C-alpha cells in the first residue's frame, strides 16, 4: 500500500507538468493582442507604452523563456501580478478560491445528505413506490439543466416567496448568518444535481451488497435485517459513494461557472472566465493551474481512500 | 470607519460615533432607531444619512483611477471620484475644485482658480502643485490609460502658478478643453498616496475608499471633509456609506432590488422595465435614463465593396442604410423604450440637433434596387458584435435578418473585445453593431469617431469626408455653442449621406430604488456622482 | 473511471481463460431473459428510453418537414405572442416561431453531441488499446497526458478551446466543429481509461502469447478479443455521455459561447428568455423542457442498456 501510495504521488508530478504546459499553451494561443486589449479604448496606440508593458510583464522574451520564468516563480508560490488589476495574482486567487470551495463542499455535503438515505431506502424497498419516486426524482435531477433549475429556484424562493436572497455572497467567517443565507440557493442547485448521481449510485451499490453471500450468512445467523443492512451492507456500499462524491467535488472546482454567473457568486470559475475575456493571462494560468492541482490531489486522495476502504482491490 | 476630526453639527458627531460601532449592513435601520432614543434626538433626527446598497452592471478593472477607466455610470468606485471640474444633472460642466477659470482669447491658455481648503481623503491638500502632479502622471504613457491621456493630447505645459492657481497651455486653440479636466475622465489622486494606488486609492470625491472585492463588493464611506455643501451649508454628501454590489446580469440585479438585498440598481433589463414601472410604483421609484450612449452600425469602409475609395462604395453603403428598420430594433431590443437617432445626441441632450438631413429611410426595396443596379446581389456582409453587451449583439442579430432580406449574403458573429479589435485592425468585418457612451463634449465624439484622423475612425470605419473634417476641426475652435451646433448638424448630415456610420438608437436604461432612498436622481445619461445631485444629496430614510 | 477498470480486472480472475468475457456476458443476458420479474423492470426502462430516443432522433431527422417557420426570421410585429394555431409555442422577443426554433435547435444539439461522442470514441479507443496492450513508456506517457486533460478543471477547458477558436472565420457547421472538437477531446479520457483497462487484461492472456509463438500479429488477435469485450460498456458510457454533452452545450451557449445567433440554440434561447421570465415564462419553458427530454431519453436508454449488458447486475 505504501509503495502504491508513493508511486501514485510521484505520478502526479508529470501530470501537473503536462497541465502547466497545456494551460500555458492555451493561454498564449488566445487570440487578440494582450497589450492592445489592456491599453486601448478610443486612444491611439503608443509604442512606448507597449514596450514598457511588455518589459514589465516579460512578454518580450521568447515564449519558452516565459514558460520557465512562470514555472520558476510559481514553484516559489509567486504567480506574478494581474495584468488588469495590477495586484498580485495571489490576492485574486485568495479572494476567489474560498468562495468556490465553500460552494462545492457544501453542495457535495448536501448531496450526500440527500442521496445516501434516499438511495439506501430505494434499495431496501426495491420496486416500491419509494424506490420509484427516488429513481424518478434522481433521473429528473440528472436531466434538468443546472442553470434552469437555479433560475426556477430564484423565481420561487427569492421572488415569489421572499424567503432567501437571490444572489450575492458573504464570507463564512466574517458574517456567518448572512453567509449561510446566501449559500442556500446556490448550494441547493449544486446539491440537487449531484445528489441525483449519488442516489443512483448508492442504490445500485446497496443492491449489489444486499445480493452478496455474506448477507445471507448474516441473516441465517439470526442477525436482524436492520442490523445487517445498516451495519454491514451500508458500510460496504458507501465505498463507491464516497469515491464518486470525491470525484464530483473535483469536478465542481471550475465547474460552477454558470451558477456563479447566475448567483453573482464571486468564485474562481467566474474570475477565470472573465480573465479569459480580458486576456489577463497571469490570472488564467495561475487559476487553472491551482485548481488543476487541487483536482489532481483530490483524485489521488479518492483513489487512496478507495483502496484503504476496499482492501479486496488488488494493488496494481 | 474612521472617526470625524471636526464636525459642523453636534448631532451628526454623536450619530457618526454610534455608526462607527455598528455593522455596515444594519447601519441604516439601527442608526435611525438609536438616534431617536438619544438625548438631543429632535436635532439629530433631522440629520440625513444612512447606508446605500447599490447594485451596478459592471465593476472597475483596477483601483488606480488613472490607469483604469472608472466609468461614471456603472462602476461603484465612481462615487470616490473627484476632479478639477464637475458635471451636473444635465451633463453640463460646472465649477468644483476649480472654482473659476479664464480662457485666453486665443483659446490656448486656460487658468484655473483652485478652491481653498479642499483635501484628499488622507488630508493632503488638493492644490495647484498636486493637480499638476496628477496631470503629469496622466500624460505619462507609463502610468496612465490611453483613454485618459488622449484628453491631454493638446497640452503643451502645465504650471502651478501659485498654490491656488493652475495654468494650462495648449499647443493649438481649443474651445473644448474644459471637458478634459472634469472628474470623468480625469480623476485626481493624492500624490503622496501613489504607492498604494493599486490597493487603496486616495482620491478627493464625496466618498472614501474602504475595500474592494472585485465583482463582489465595494465599500465606501462618507468623506467628512468633502468640499461641497447644500444650500443650508451642511456638508455633503449626506449618506454615511455606500456599498457597491456589481452584478453583471440585469435579471439578477432587479431580483436583488425586489428581494430587498440592495436599495438602488442601475441598468434594469429592457424586458422588465416597462412592466416594473407599471406594477411597482407603490414600492419603488424609477428613473428613465434616456441616453447612456448611442447605438450605431459602423460600416467597414477601408476595403472591399463598401470602401470609401471603391467606385460604388457610397451607393453600397446607402443600400445597407436603407435596409435598416430602426423601428424593429426599437421594439425588439429595447421594448419600445429607446429613441431612434439620426445623429449622436438624443432629444434629452442639450446638444440634440433637430435639423439633420439626408436620413436614409427604411426601404429594403431601394436597397434591392441599388444592389440589382450594381449587379451586387448577394454581396457578403459579416455582421459582428461584442459579446459583453446583449443589446449590441441582439441588434446585430436583427440587422443580420434585415440585410439578408435586402439581398445581402450575411453572416453573424459575436466576439469578445480582443478578437473584435483584431478584426477591426485587419478590416475583417462588414458591419459592426456597436455603441458609444454619451459624450458631454461633442468634440469627443466627432474628433474620435468621425474625423478621418480620429483614432476610432482609423481603427474601425476608415471614414473620410474632407468637408466634415474641416467642420469638426473648426467647431473645436469655436466658442459659441449655437454656431457649433450648426456645424455639427452639417457634419451629421454628411455622415448620414455617406453611411459609414449608421445611427440607430439612443441606448436607454432605467434605474430603480426603494422608496427609502430620498432625493436621489441620476444625471440624464446615468452618472450618479454629480454636482449637487445623485449620491451626494441622497439619503436613506428608515 | 478507474472504478470500471478495477471491476474488469477483478472479474477476469474468476473466469477460466478459454471463456472470453464476452461469451460469458452473452450467456448471462440469456439467463437474465428467463428472470421474468427483473426483466420486466429492466426492459421497461430500456423500452421507455428507446422509445423516447427514437422519437427524439426521428424529430431531428424530420425537422425540415415538421418545422412551420424559418427559425431565424424575425418579425417584430408578432413578438412575444402566446401559443396559437399559427405559432404552436408562440413567438420569442424577435417575433420568431419558437416551435420551429426548438426543432432546429434540437437537430443541431443532437448532431453535435453525437459527433462529439463519436470523436471521443475515435480518439479514445485507439489510444486506450495501444496504451493498454503495449504498456511501458507509451502507456505511461499517454496516460499522464490523459490525466493532464482530466485535471483541467470543470468547464475551463471548453472555455479556453472555444475562445481560442472563436477568432477563426468559421460559419455554420464549421463553427459547430469547434464545439465538437472541444467536447470530443473532453470525452476522450474516460473512453481511453475504459479501453486501456480491458486491453491490459487481454494483453496478459495466454492466447496472445500463443499467437506470438505461432507468429501471428498479437495485436490483431488481441483486437479481435478486446473490441467485443469493450463494446457494451462503451455503448452504455457513450449513451449516457450524449445526455451529459447536451447539458454542457446548453450551459456553454448560456454563457454566450455557443454558435453565434441567430442560429437556433436551446441554451442561448434560454438565456434570452430569462429576460422575459416573469412576463412570458413560457419562453423559457420550451427550450428547458426540450433539454430535459433529450437528456432523459439518453439517460433512460443508457440505464436500460446497462441493466441488460452489465453482467454484474445480471448476476442478481
């Protein structure tokens, strides 16, 4: 296991390297002139300004040199400064990443809270009304576009019922009460869709477990049905659920751009999206790379966790 | 929140100290309630104040107001803006920190008398040397935005004659230079704060900067030493604080107003505006802002079938113009709220010109006839527009169909700004559905977008009309407004005949606020920080 | 889907080498058919899904016949009309016939998603087979590349690819090709991993070595064994993926990154409809429901297929 873990950890180094090349390549392939975008409106172009800015942001160096300079300082935790706001990129990231992580974590938490009981119930009461309604609602959750659901939620809960704010954000540690209020609708929109996946998975892995030999053995030993299900099967059936929730969490980093737009949620996805439109390349590069590293690490943890929880899996 | 140094009113002092300990979110309500129960309540209760939560469409790109354009309509930070001169609700230039000015007879020397006792937010004096420092910084390409710098193109020398006298000498005569020293476009910052300008700017506007989270929240508090006072001598502004919440989506902003998360919004979506005004008069005030800017079609006339030097270029452009049904745009895009334009200025502007000629009426048959005559049916036209503004690309969408109907072979594309600029440079488009924000000095429109040497003209249309050029240059050196109006009327008539720019609509918008916001009124083209108006005189009631 | 990989590896241990998994699976399907109760439920899902999907595809094929108006022709005199005999679903803000727009939009979105999945398969299968079969350096390089793509967070890969490609002067279908490319590239990793897992297993089999001895091309032999083996998981995966891709296309158009207007497009039509959400809610209902329907159709069909083809479930 230890060897496997070390192996896996070593594997993420080339992955991050490839990611850094990919994002750097994409960013520098973005059409349009960075300096022109930055400086021009009605004004005329000024070669002197261009030269000064190219010097300041290192754009006058050969592209591969730019890459190594970027990687070099990124390794020291310095992503340079934003072309647009001229603040250190780290400030932009630190302002934005927590909002996205907050939304993603609570969304996934909500999804597990909904999905595990629902999926278990559906499996235990297979082919009953409960099962059918769980299945139908999870199918709906998978099929309804997230942004459509979000808009409908705003119409209902914010506008017609007036229970919740329609948009905005407050940091959790500064204004906890307000923060939670603002979070409810976006988290619901995230949670609903993810819960749909997780419910289906939980149901099918529960069914899987229930049909296994040990369940019959346990039953024949006289253990109560409740105990069998909740003590043994559920625990085993949780393994894929935890795995998939971890992968979902990784997917939500940078995957909530549309919801961030609808809810004016100042997340990193939205920041990168607007940086793309403004060609603020230091922010795009750093944002994608940091999110990507987070994704890689989450995937790694999920993989290791899966193996720890499920010792039957051979170590490859 | 910093405490007041001196206050002209005792009641205000108590109140502000109280507020300093109250969280910003509940300041308005709690503040009013608490003062009522305090000693001297009768005096204090009359005091105007409160916290205004304001939602805008856009946010500044960065904090340095000389390197970034702080747009005076949609950027919350514009509440912190201060300049040598101000604009009022009619968008006319009025005295501010520059109390008085004289213009030499040759219109090459402008001398400003600087108001005494005006300070920046950090207490530093706003005096002639400080203003000179600012203007020199704006003229330096390394430290300023080209948009700002373009306003000082004619400047030869800036001199601080003494602490309260500033002299600006120009290379060539200009009757329009005053528009270059208003707070928009040229904002002042404290010279001794230049090191923190990207993180915590120090200006001299009515509100002080507190914090900025881009696209989320801008916090500003009342500048206690702002120079302006109301008629009774009370210092302005009244509001204790402004919180700006940029929300890009029109729908989101309106919902936030209706659910009580903000008190004031700008740029209500066109679809909602009519209905909202009808049904919500009991709870909300609305302000129609008739012209934030003008929408127009820029025809690429540098090369190809519509080029200035193509044999039938003008006729071909006229064929385009006859195909445009302004009424359809008016209905479909602006829900009947806009105004058809034949020139840049709508009827709400003091620069509106009623006598513009050569307007090409909507008549697709005429377009077809021209195309047939020139054997130019199915001439390809690429309609392009900017992604960031829905009304631009939706107008493009409708123009696409109109041109198709008239017999052109049309494509429609929506680009983000960098790509669009690249297309301009390569003259790789046909018709750009676009708009410009309102210019209170007409020269800023004509010299930039119509004059053949104007930067925008060169970039986009390549329009060239020598007679118009002469008029524009002459108008720039003419003091009499009436005479200038006539000159510009002639220019617009030429523009309409040449059809390199096809004016379509005044871009309207609607602002709305809860009834708790008192005495608020934006300028007719949208700015909310205006002399003796807007957020300077508004206050929250309860 | 390392999960799936693990499963296939596990499964192989329990079967004798001369019994290919495909044969076993076929046998199991036959067993399943005899299990009347299960079969009923399973085929019900599959049947409903199949019917919905066939209806969807038929509608797409017959769009030119079914549509009543040209989808891009505006007429502001009849804008925002309610449903009528002339306009079955009413008209939008430009006075265009919504019914015709929904139909044409559907044809486009379904075509794009099918093409994208096909591209994903075309890229993913060969890469997976080669990586799995040959192993070694080729395997580790290509898998790290695939991992790098997976680490690209959320929607950001699409945003970057589309923004890069926006500049090219592309019209109509060619513009859709960008979308197809972006979505196809993002479909690839999953397919590659799925294929690779199976190929790795096959490569170690005795018959491959035997083929070596006889002098036959081992790859040829392997392909004959590998491909049938991965067909069913791939079909299931691809079908579900179709629904997922429809959602992504809708989300991208919602952000303004789809095909430029006035091309009918469910996502951007939804976005425009949002302006009129309160006064004309039906504007958002039609494209929204159309998205739900298509995603649901593919999901149900995929579910049904999985039930029938997946031996793990068939065991029960």
